C-alpha cells in the first residue's frame, strides 16, 4: 500500500519540490555555465533531443550543450570527442550538463530517479521484458547509472532498469540518489553521455538456448 502511494503520488511531489528548490540553489552556477557555453557554442547553450518517456510517450529532453557543431570538409559533423569544448568536458565530468533536466521534472516529463530516457528509434528493438523500463517515469539518474553507466552493456543496463521498476520505493530512491552524489564526487563511472561512448542499440542477440 505504501509503495503504491509513493509511486503514484508522493514521488511526484518530492520530485517537483526537489527540482524547484534545486534550480533556485544552483541558479548562479547555471547562469555562469549558460554564459560560457553561449560564447563557445555560438549562442546555443542548450541541447535538445527527443527521448522516450513513461509508457513510450515522447518528450524533448533539455541538457547543456557540451559540444560544438563543427564539421569537416564534407560538411559532416566531426567525431563527438573532437567537438567537446573545455567547459563542456568539465560539465560532463561532474554531470553538470544534466542540470537543465530539472525543468523536465517540473514539466512532468521526468523524475529524479528512474531509467534514463533513451532515443525513440530504440523502441522497435526492445524485447518485451526490456520495454518494461517504460512503466515508470525516466530519471536523471538511476540504478543502472550507479552500477556502471556506459561501462556495462545495453542488456545489463536494461536488466538494472527492469529491476528498478519492480523494486521502486522511497528507500531505494534515497539509496540511488546518495550513491549518485558519491560517484559524481569521486568521478567514478561518470562519462560523457548515453550516446557519445555507447554504440547504438540495435537489439539483443538471442541466447544460445533460445
């Protein structure tokens, strides 16, 4: 009963309150980053991208723009690692590029804790079990993020995501949030993003016994 109440009501109130207070407290840092990134990215401090939310609903995620739009002689974007700015690298190292997602939480697109929202084109590649990750609101951080992030396979990530769906609770969220702060401070398992280091997800290979 309490878990159901937390999932359906209390969690949203806590998310909204935390995002609102967090934006107020962190606004001086955010303003400074916006000014610096606006200069280095030709007036474009934000990165927008369509992602998949709860129940497969699409929304636009908001992040700080940590890479330039520099292209090669063929007008193709340079490799991601060659486009990351110095300020952008610092943002990625300390996950500061995630700060604007607090606005996504206020809008109701995301939660503080939950499976990371991924690209819409992945939807057709999920297995039925993997697709269960969309039964809850996506989060800024989650169980998969504190258990390897981009150092583990897609399959392992989705297993962690589904585990979270089945075990979501207030105490579990507190544990994830605490370990997230700890890893950010240690810069452990914290690297670029869901797309810069990981290959595109094209579906899981069937196991030998399937």
